[in-house]
C-alpha cells in the first residue's frame, strides 16, 4: 500500500514538473513571437520608406530626363550620340535637319560621307548639302548608363553667319589695305619709273659710248624688274589667297630662282646655295605665286647682306604630303620685337618698298594650306621656314597603291583653293 502511494506521488510530481516546463516554454514562445512581430513591423516600415524614396528618385529622374529632353530639343546645335561601335543611337531635331534622315542606327562614317563635305584648311568645320557651314566637336569617353561601354557625342554648331560676317570684315580690311597699297604704290612705282625713263632717254644719244649704253641698259632692266616684282606682289595680295593650283616641277622652280637671283645680285659677291633633298619632283600648287614668294625672301636676304654673304635655300620632305623650305642668310638679323610684325601688310623697316613682300609670302603659303615662321638672332642671320603640303599624291604613289580616296582629296584641293 505504501509502495502504491509512493508511485502515485512520484507521478504527480512528474506531471507538475511537466506542466511547469510547458508553461515556461509557452511563455518563452510567446515572448519570441512578440519580438518577431516587432521585427516584422520594423522591416515593413523600412521597406515602405525605401519604396517611397525609390519612387521619389524615379520621379526626379523622370523630371530630369524630361528637362534634358526639352533642353536638347531647344539647343540651336545638332547633337548626335554614338555607341561604342560608332553607330548613331540618338539625336535631336537640329541634327536631323542638318544631316537628313535616316540617321538613328546608321554608321557615323556613312553619315559623314553622305551629308558632310570637308572644308579645305579647317579640319574642324564641314559644309552641309544646303551650303551651310558647321563646326564639328567630338566628345569622347561617354559612359553608357546600362553598360561599361563608352561612346561619343558629336556636336554640330552652325557657323555660317559668323563666317559670313568674318568674310565681310576681311573684305573691308582688304579694301582698306588696297587703298593704302595704292597710295604706297604710287610713290614706289613713280621713282623707279622716272629713273628708267631717264636712262632710256639717254640711250638714243649718239655720243654715248658702248660701256655706258650697256650700263644704262642694265639700270633700265633693274628698274623694270623691280616694277614687275611690285606689281606681282600687288596682284597676289589683291587675290587674297585665291590661287589656281596645277602640277609643276620642283627642280624647275628652284632653277628659275637661281637664275633670278643671279640677275638681281649682278656682280655682287653673294654665295647662293640651293639644296634639294626631295626625291619626288611633281608638285601641286601655283608655281608663279610660290616663285614670287620665295624670290621675295631671297631678295630680302640679299638686301640684308649687301655685297658679300651667303644665302642658302634647302628643301626637304617632312612626310608624304608636306615640304619644308628653309631660306637662311648670315646677315645682320632682325630684332625679336620686329619678327612678330614682319608679315603684317605695309610694315617695313626699309626706306623704300611697300612692305608687301613678306605679307605676300604669308598669303601665298596660307593659300597652299601651309604656314611660315621666322627665327633671327642679331648679328647671326635670319631663317625663314615654310611648310607646304604641295607634294602631288597622284604622282608619288605607285600604280598599285593608288586609291580613290587620295584622288578625291586631290580633286577637292583643286576645287576648294
């Protein structure tokens, strides 16, 4: 009996312990559930806030995109967006008006070949089919929004009106310079002409011996040659860079220069050296204008030397298109402050002359698409350097290397200049 009671008591205690543990577990589970509900509520709030911020960001981006689209449409310039492969992916209405349709999806080089004509002497400008001129600016390394690829933005700005105004201004300057030139030429022509007339009037004198007759004849020839140079300079300056281009021989040009300088120096002790290191002899340009420009440089060098000295003209080839012509003398040199003005029209340090000689040199070189510079040190001489893209590509290429592109560029140079 006692054993039965003991067993019953033990079961009762076990049940009590079990109920107590169950109550504790239930209480812990309730607390955990409550904490989980709080965490879920917190996460829900954070998610709602993030969603709200995302909506605000998207709304701001839509407003920004709309604003940029309006700005792009209102721009007076044409904007073309290219992808990494060089294809047009976007453009504004001005670009479509400039280049025509279709545009989007085409290769940019095909668009250029179709709608943009190169402008001679200005690699940044192009001419449209309607005659307008645009400035082309290329922006590189455009990062796309959906990838790491880079593209380009092409900006086309209409500069037709600015070029027209610039041409009008240049024309006004040219007319003003022409008036000044005529006034200067009246004096420069009258003096040598009067001298030539004086010597010519004595040629018919029967008492004049042969020696004086020869000397007078030489004086008349010198004055007439001087007048010819002055008139040629005036005509070239009046053309303002509009020169007809044709094929000529470099060797013949240098030979003519040698003979002309011999006539100019007469019996003076001037050593003229001509060095031609160019293998190709076929040039493309205006031979008469180039001869006159180089002769102006040589005459200035001879005048600076007086009766004794050395003048050297060397011709080298820079690349497939460009010549470098260097005219060097060992005369007294030019002051540094004067070197910056020697190419200005009518600027001269001589007591005679129109001041057109070096201005004509600059004009002729620019008409050929080149540039000229001067370096001088007092007491050591003067060096004039001309870079001229005159090498005729049609003759320098082998028959197997001839390309239609080079031929097209040569034809364009003929037409543009």
